[in-house]
C-alpha cells in the first residue's frame, strides 16, 4: 500500500563538518549506525512504516556511497509507483549554485517533486535517530485544516538554546517562533507540556526539523528566492499568515549533530531497555546482505550488539557495538566502542600477497576503550587505545580525538604496539 497523498523529502544536510572524520568520504546520511544500518535508513524506514513510499533524498557532499546504498537497498515492485531517489545538487538553467540552505535545496529540486501527484510534502532531516508514526502526524494535520505542521519535542533549558523554540495556543496552533534564543530569553518561551515532561524539566517546545506542507503553499513559498532556510526564515515568516500546527512528540529522538551525540546514540543501543528500540514492530530497513552468522570463541560478552558475519576471539567485549564482518583477535578487550566493521572479507592469501602486516579488524592482545573504529581499519597486535577526557583534541593521518573519543579513520592502519 502506498500513501498517494504524501511525498517524502529527506534533507541530506550540508558538509557534515561536526561529524568529521566520519563524513570525510561520505555524506551524513550515509554514516553507518548500529553495526549494519546507515543514518538515512531511519527516515526512510519511518516513511515506509507509514506507507509513504515515494521519497527523494537531497544531498550535495560526497553522495556516491549514499547513492550506492540506496540503489542497492530500496527495491520496490516493478508494478508499483514506489521509489527512493537521490537528488544531488545540480546546475540548471534556473540556478548554477549549490544548495544554500534547507529551503533552497527544496526550491532547486521542486521541478522533480512536481512530476509527482501529491497533496502533502513531508520534509525530514537525514541525520536524526527516532521512531515516529507519521500517519498520526498527517491525520492531525488534515483534521485541523493546517497548512503547515511542525513536529515538536519538549526540551530542558540547557538544550533549548540550541533549537528553534515555539509557543502554541490551546488548539496547538503555533503563535510565535524564535531560532536558538539566548538563555536570558527562555523564561518567556515555556510551553504547555505533559506532566511527565514537566517532571523532567522539559518545558520548552523545540522544532525537530520535521515538517508537513500543503502542496500549493509549498509551491508558493518556494517562489521567493530570498528565503534559503526553513528554520531561520520560512517558518518564522509563515506563522502569522498560514495556519501552522505543532505536533508534539515525546518518544526517543536525537539529532546526530556531532561525534559525541553519534557515539552516545550508538552505545545507547546496548542498554537493557534502549531508548531507541530496534526490537519493535516498526522495523528499520537496510540493505539485505547474505552473510554468515557470527562466530565467537572464548569471549565474555556484556551489553554488546554483534552484527552478522563477525569472527571474534576476544577475551572480553563490553558495552560495544560490533559491525558487520568484524574480526577481533585473541586476548583483546574492547569496551565502550563502536566498531563499524568491514565491506568485504579478506583471506590469508590476500594478506600475504599484498604484504600487509595486519588483518582487517583488531589484532591480538589489544585494549580498546572509548573509541569509534570506522570501516575497513587494521589495528595491529598489542595496540592500546584508551579514550577519555585526559586526551587532548588532535588529528593525525590515521586517527582523530574529539571530546575524549578516539575515532580511527576509515581504512586506517594502526601499527602494532601503538599507544593512544
């Protein structure tokens, strides 16, 4: 079944500099999460679960791996109108510029959207982790005869200054909006939230960057080339002239904006009752790989997620996410680590013929803590990586330290006996 009235538009984000070096060779939506998925799988899966199966993903930086992932993953019936297409920034007769902001990305791509018959445009971010029923949001939008709906999330005072905040009337219609207010302005921006949210001190309604626009209004708003961003311009300017509804969401949601939030979101999946639940009726879809089961020998595992196709001989793995095709050697201890895994297996003959000292993965007798290991890395035997706030921010050819988290760069070779 396809919801013929809704078109999904997923914003791939800008250069992704705050997620560097994970975004050095890939766009933000293509960054691997949870050992087997990509960030873009989250908004796409939320759409599919809501029977929204016509989607565009807008991107302009390092889009090759994203394009490949979507091409290899989202195959619908030949007899269906369903699709997920990547639209990279392109020069046209109307514009020779790259996307200048979120609204400008939609504006420059409108000629593609208008080839489809739809009544509502659902505009989403490509770098958030959440599980939302868009059908309920769309129904509320229809019932209230709104022209715009914004998904909102209760936040506390500490986080409020990082978001666009809004206030509503008793009918959840938004009456005012401010982008990233100064702390001294917050007392004027408290909103009516549920009792549970009040207990947690989450008294401010933040925009989640998830919007529904009526088709005709979106076309009209996109005719003004001077507005380039939804949060800074389109939304504040539209509130007075167009009925704008707040759809309040209280489930798990996080904006994967930087290395720290990315690390925390992935390790949070190892909790007994994770806030983001992969073991739910609402599935998260990704590329179907034909991989063997993981093989684990003589290893103590605690609060650990292990993806398919791994060969693990470690001594202990704790509070870690181990991605597809990972190899971990004997007597190695891994804690508080996200290991993304490998794109292919490597035989002993391959290693010998290439003259490579280390296999793909983590070698023997290593200690790895507070670390993100990007794809296709080689960590030599007897390596010790102990991340933490005692480390200064630094970048080398093979690794990057930010806020105490050590990020081993994609494809890096860490020689034997290295200490970080």
